[in-house]
C-alpha cells in the first residue's frame, strides 16, 4: 500500500514491538523456609528471562523495569534478598532487599544506561539472561518463611524516576497509526500515565497519545494481577517517536510501569 504525502509516494509498513512482561513465576512453592544467616555463595534460584529486542532496529529501548514481590509469613530477624543478573557481582545487582517482620511487599527498579548500566547492556541484546536470587535472614531462630516470591521484568520504568522515555523510534516522518497496550504491577493503590510523543524528547508537551491515568485506587496482589490501558490514534510523525512510562503513587518504589506491545503503521 502507498500514500502520497507532500507530493511523494510513500509505502506503508508495520513496525511492531511486543516485549511483554517476563515473569519468574512464584518461586516460593507456597512455603519457602530460609535458614541461611549470610548471603550464600551459590544462588538459591536461577531463572533465565528474555526481554526480546525489536526486529526493527529503529526501535530502541532506553530502560527496562524490574519488580520483585514477596510475602513473609513468619519472620526470624530481617528478611534479606539480593537479585543479580548473570553473575554475583555488585555491578550486576538489581535488588538488595531488607525488610523486617511478617509483611507482603514489592520493590521496583529502573535499569538504563544511567541506572545499573552493566545490566542494561546485558538485557539490551534480546537474549536470555539469568536472574540470580540469594536469600538469607539475620535472626538466630529457626528460619524465615515466605509463601510468595516472584520477579517481573520488561521495557518500562519504576522506582520513582517519574516520566521517563523508555522507548524511542527514529527515522520516520509522515503519517502513522499508533496503538499501544501498557500494564502496571503494584502492591496497593496508584495512578499511572503513559504518553506517546513526537518528536522523541518532546515529553508530555509533545503528547499525541495518552494512556491512563488509572482510577485512584486499584489494589493488585503483590505477585499477581495487572492493569492494561489501550489507545489508538493516527498521528503525523516529526521524524521520531518517544514512549514515556510513568507510575505515580505515594510510594513509587512499589510500582512498575511497562509496555506490553506497540503497533505502528508507518510510512
């Protein structure tokens, strides 16, 4: 198919990207007892996850979002959890959790060239990478028990970074039809706003398509559930496109906003 814009004939083609949300599943088995009193030398769990790279190289992921949820049902001192990617090295650490008492909680992180750059470089290749879980407690009793432990990862942002352009598309100018589907994982009430802008870098002032915000309070389980927002609109691209993800809440460290899929019919 072709259209004529500014006197030029332009072919229309699809340029879709669907990274989705990657999920370890619940690692606790419904009743995980932790007895180690220091960070183990070997991982308690090793789970490979793949955040697929775009087929069309004009799409560039600028940040990944990760979130870990857990439910401590019986506490023996503080529950400790560190999660690394590929190797047990400080540069590859994405979570360092310390929490006291019996509690259900949720932590999120933004991984980019600025935040945790070593892991950003790894995840950007679109290949499988191991998420390594190291669990221990600092009490002197019989152990700490969890009945939920799960990690999510995808293209997006979290950890209170605000409106962040998680994805850009370059080298396109002209008419396009853009659709998107976004999701969120959180452990309480929140609102979420996602914006597609043109050109890239224009931020909300270049808003051409807005997703959300959600209702004021949509509580979801720590390790299950999610919200989805869908919108579609024809736009005139000004050379590039930016996809902004943002989760807004009183405690933004418990939220993660991510892209499920974006569809484009672009010249």
